[in-house]
């Protein structure tokens, strides 16, 4: 027979079983803790990009293995470099578009147009008017015969004919006689001083004192010093006309308001880039004040114009030592900032004329206040043109020493 265990033996056996279960539980818990610790360590290593693993050494120049801090540093450096490059480009652009250097120049008198020989220095244009005027420009001999140009020791006069009428032979049915003169000498710059004693005015007239190359317009540009139409009540306009690539939408140091900014002759119906003087700068108003001295400084830095009243002429002009730096802001300033002056303006003659009707007058006739039509007045009312004449004291041209 198999012996039956006693009560004490049964208790001992149950105790051993219990202890064994506790031991197994502790072993299992320790193993589980080690597994969790190992997993945490693996996750920690992974989140750090394995940078501390001695067996994974990658080249620092390879962006694939850069850390977040490295990427941030690289982006900051790149941004700083971009800012520096852009700043330098802006600085260069501003430098290239800056106001030109009008440093003082010393000028020496080279040419004088004055006295009884005034018109000897000019050619007389004849033929058709390029601006479609109702006018006949006559040669010198006929201008002298009709008394359209004449000079004394102190003045030179260019005027519109007042003798020809509807009953005369010839009549003015195809246009009235007038004169247009162009200096024989040409210029590529300089300081021009014009003593203007009287400006022409009357319904239908279009007078101008200007500089241009008569044989290469518009390629060589145009500089209008004095120009108005009809009675001259709107004042004078100082204007440049050029080929494409000469604009004035830049800093300008002048006392009068600008009109258009593009000097291209095809812009604004050939209006050019003008500067508007006050109303009393042409016609009866300025004539009653004794006229004025008009000055043009034409140089690489730009083209500037001044007007001086008869009682306000600078002493340096009267003493023939002109010093533009002492005259203050110009009446009109055309800087070279966005216009190559030498490329757009060259080989100019001094031009004086009195046109009749023509494109500019026709475009503004309705608001002029003049009666009838322009061609009717010009053809049939010669008495209207008694005030249509230029009178000059002298022209002086200086060049830098």
C-alpha cells in the first residue's frame, strides 16, 4: 500500500509550490523590465539619429546626415548671403540712377552773333514746312527785300510779312511769307546765352527758338528754348525731343513743373518731355517787361535752362564770365540719369523761325479763342501780324575751358 501523507507534509508541499510561483513571477517581471528598458533605449537612440553610435560615422558635408541644428544654421547663413547680395544690387542700381554731377565748369566765349552781321552767320531755310504750316519760308535775298530780317548795331529782327493781302500780287492764299534761319556753325554742347527783347505773338503764329540738326531729325534730337503759339497766353514751354530711350521720370532740380516724362518724339504725338513756365513768359506780358535772358547749359551731365528778367541778370553773365553754379535751381532740368545726352543730342544748329498755323496750332485752335480758321486769318488779315516778330540783342556761345 502507498502510504498516506501526513498534514505537516501537505503544508510543506503547498508552501514550496507557492514559493516557486513567486520566484517565477519575479523572474518574469525582471525580464519584462529589462525588455522595456531596452526598448526605451532603442527609441532614445533612434530619436537622436544614432549620433552616438561609434560604428556610424558619416561625412559632415553630406546633407543627408545633417542634424536639425545644422540645417537651421545653414538656412541662416544662406539667408544672410542673399540679403547681402540683394543689398549690393540695390546699391548699384541706386548709384546708376543717382542725380548726375553738375560740378562747376569754367566757360570761355567762343562765338558771338550780334550787330549788323548777325544774319551772316545763318543759312535761310526754304521749301515746305515739315510741320505742315501755312507759310512760305523765303531765301535771304527775298527776306531782305521784304524786310523780314534785318539787323542794326544793337538788335536783330526776324518777322512775319504784313504787306501781302487778298488783293495783292502775290497774295497769301497758299501761305504767308516768313523766315527760318539755321546757324552755319553746329554744336555738340556748350553754354548758350540768348538776349531776347521781343517774342512774336498773334493768332495763328507758332514761333520758336531752338537747337537741332536740321538734316538728321529726330536722330540727333531737339532742344526747344522758347516756344509758344497764338497770343502766347499759356506761357513758354522748354522741351526736349529725342529718339527712344531718353526719359525724365527721375529726380530733377528745377523751379517749374514737368509735363510729360518721355522725350521720344513718337510719344504723346511728338509733345516731347516739356517743362511749363508761367503764363507771363511769352507774348505781350514778357515783352512789356523788356524781354529776358535765356540760358542753356548743354553738357554730359544733362541739359539745364534758366530765364533771367531784364533787371535780374547775374553779374557774371554781364561780365562774360558765366558761372551756372551760382544761379540756383534751373527753370528746367533734364538730367542724364535715364538719358544718354551725348547719344541723343548732337550736331545742333541754332534755329529761329515763325511758323504759321501748322500741327501744333491746328491741334489747339478750338480752345485758342481766335476767330474764324487759322488759314483764313493768315491769308486775309495781314494787319494781325504786326506783333509777330523776334527781336534779339545777341547770341553768345561758350565752351568749357
